[in-house]
C-alpha cells in the first residue's frame, strides 16, 4: 500500500492558526501558573507541520502575517492572569546592646589618707555622668565624670553610662556615710605622763599620730587601748570604717613636765621591832614601778630588785627603794632601817653599876622591870638592841646616871611599857652618847 501526501491547502492552514491561538488563550487563564506560560509558544503539533520524508520534503510553515493583528505570542498582560501574589519576606528587629551599669566605689590614698569616689563602666569608650544632689543623671543632665571625686563628708552618688549607638545604662547609686569623730580626754598639762583614752561609735576603728601630722594609713598607729603619753605632743586621731567616709580629725594637745617621780610609800615605818616583819609598798596608779635593795647598795634602772610582792625582814636591815615612772626622772632614794630583835632577856631587879663596871646589852631584846643606876665611871653600852622599861608607877625613873658614868646607845631603840613617861636622868658629869637611837612607846602617856 502506498500513501501520497499533498501540500496543505489554505483552509487547513487557517484552522491550524485558530487552534494555536485558542491554546495560548487557555494557557493564560489557567489558575495554577505554569512556568511554560512565560516561555515562547511551543511549535504547533506535528500534524500541522510536515516533517516526514516525502517525495517533496518542503515543510508547511504558518506565515506570521496570518495571525490576527491584536494577538501576539508574548505572555498575556498581568491583568489577564490569576496568579496568587506571594507576600514579601519579613525581617526580625535587631536588639541593640546596652551600656554596662557604672560601678561606684570609695578609695583612699595610702600616703595622704584622702578619700575619693571612683566610677567605672566596663563598656569601652562609654561616657559617665553623675550627680551628688540625689537627682537622677542622664546623657544630658549631671556632671561629666572625668576622674575620682574627692569627698570628706557624707555623700550620695548617682551615675549613668552611655555611648552612641548603644542603649544607655541603668542609673547606679551608692551612699557613703561619714564616721563620727573619736571621743577623747581633754588633754592639758601633766607630770611625767598622761594616759589618753579614745572612743569610737558604730563599730569604727581608730588610728592616731603623736607627731602633729594628720593620720593616714602609712604614718599612724591603730588604737587598741589607752595611750600612755610620756612627752609633750599633739595627738591627732580619726575614726574610720570600710565603706565610710573618714571622720574629721580631732587634735588633743598634751604637755608633759619631766619632774621627779614620787618617793615610794611604805606601810611600815623604819624602827625597832621584835620578830620578823612584812614590808609592803603602797600601790601606785600612775604607771610607776619600784626597785629596792637590802644589801646597802643604791637601786637604779639596772640594779636592785623590781618590787612585785611584800618583803619579809627577819633581821636588822636597811631597805633602800626608788620609784621609776615613764616620762619622769627617777625619784630620790628612800632609806628605811628596821631593827629586828629575836631573843629576849629580862631583869626584875635593879641594875646598879659602880666604879669602872660595864654592862653591855648587844643584839638583844632586853626587858627591864626596875631601875638602872650608874655612878663613878660605870658604863652602860646598848648596841643593836631594844631596851624596854616596864614600870608600875607613872613617875618612876627607869635610868639615872651620876658622877662620871656614861650611857652609850648605838643603833638601838629605847621604849617603855607603862602608864607614865620615859624618864632618863643625868646628873653631875654623867653623859649620854647616842647614835641612831629611836624611841618605842608602848604605853599611854
């Protein structure tokens, strides 16, 4: 079987053109846009174009002049399409960085003791403004911070930090109260030394100087207890506390006269005693102390014994003592001799010495209950002893010496136990030779 294809007729070409226009129109009205709709029109179907080999292989092409003048192969105008509009994408807002809040601290110069307030923000390049009158600062209000702020009284600080392109900081605030001045003694003029007491309130600590300089951390002394001042000076003190403004400085002038310390005071006077005795120095409240000796040497700052407890005297002893006190010159030396007699002898009968007779009473506690009569060249020697007359009558003589007789008393005491007075009588050329004699009264006269 054989087929023969003839060239298309004009009528066939017109039908193909109308078919093509209809396809284009329908594609533009479709609700779901197709990317092909925006491209150039497709070639007509193969049935409209002869591409098959034939004895005469000339293809049939639709002449462009055959299209309607109002129709085009371009995509239809937007008004003729029903493509859904896609909303524009939205962008999330960008959060701005905030300047770090200022820190406010109180600092002190260790050399001068002066205090200042330091304000800082950790945001590099930020600017700070502050106020001291309780009003809030802002980027346009308050004092521009340019360095530490010197303070010497109770202070309230408010500060804000800001920087171009950043959100300003919150307002920071701090309060720094001032410590009360130390309480203190009145000062004045004193002998040798003065004990100055200082006091602080609210748990504050104290520091002071005695050089006349204002106290600072590097030149002052912490006050732990009453201060003993031993030389003329001006004491300056202040109270301080962590996080507080230092108190005002108080000045206390103290004038010290460098005089002799007072002599020691004893509760037992020198004299003659029977049996061991206890000697006690009276306590002193002025800071003085006492040194003493019992061997006859003079006490001093490098010699003698420092008194700490009562002293027992059990034999005849010379006690030397001296007071020493800070700020004073050492006192003079006090010297007290105690005659101690431990053995006792007695005589109930009269003692009568005639001619060249001699009676020696040495290192004895001698009690005599009658008269002692001397005549001629008789001698009575009383040495390192205690002679006690005991009598029954108020006007009875205890001793009577006549002619050339002698009574010698050395380092001894004479006393009486009676209702009368002590009566020694010397007549003619009788003599009394006495050295270091004391009277011991043991009766009401």
